[in-house]
């Protein structure tokens, strides 16, 4: 990135784009919003925080007792991968997660499109990995990166 006082030239992967300060500020706000995205599902909420943490919370709840904070989304994904093909709240609890957060996570895994599972029984609450898709980086991070391979080069300046 370079600046001449009036405009900012942003270069990404060999492509350059000249932005006014106002446009750069809007881009900065948009990127910040994307990095701190909050996504609501039927019973749970997933939020990517500014510090990189991923928080799973009970939808509509307002206390920390109704949430589980993962250091990164990868940690949530690793937990899912370690669970058996069919799992219950007790299986989630065997990883050290306690109380109603175990049930909340079973529901979150079933609701979030990055995790390939569905609720198979309500009592006891049980989810089953369906195997239709893999937990991949693109879905797990909830972003889709544009394909810039054929994009025209924007001249700098």
C-alpha cells in the first residue's frame, strides 16, 4: 500500500487499485465488518470476533454461561472432527465442555453449514455426521474469495 496524500494505492497479489481516502475508509469498514461477522441460526449464533476468537452462543441469551468461546474457528472445527460419526452432548462433554453448552454445540454443529451433520434424535439429543460434504476452509470461514486469475490488471497511479 502506498499513499500520495490524496489517494491510496492498494496492491494485492500483483493487482493495484487506486482509492480515494473516502473509498479506502469504506473498504476498511467493510473488511472490519466481515472479520467480525455475526451469523444467527435457528437456536444458536456464531460470531467471529475482532481478536480472532469464534463464539458460539445460544440465540437470544445474554449471559456468558450461554456461550462457548473458541480461540479460533479452527478450534471449533477440530472439536467437530474429533467427535464420533454419531455424537451426543455427552460426547461433546468428554472434551471438557460442561453444562448446557454441550447441547448448544450439538445444535450449532447441526445448524452451521460448515459442519456436515444433522440432528438424528431429540432425546437424548444426538447428531449424526452425514458425510455429504467435507468441513472445508471456505465454508468454515464463511467467506468466498473471488477468482482473480482472469481479472484485468489495474494500472497504478
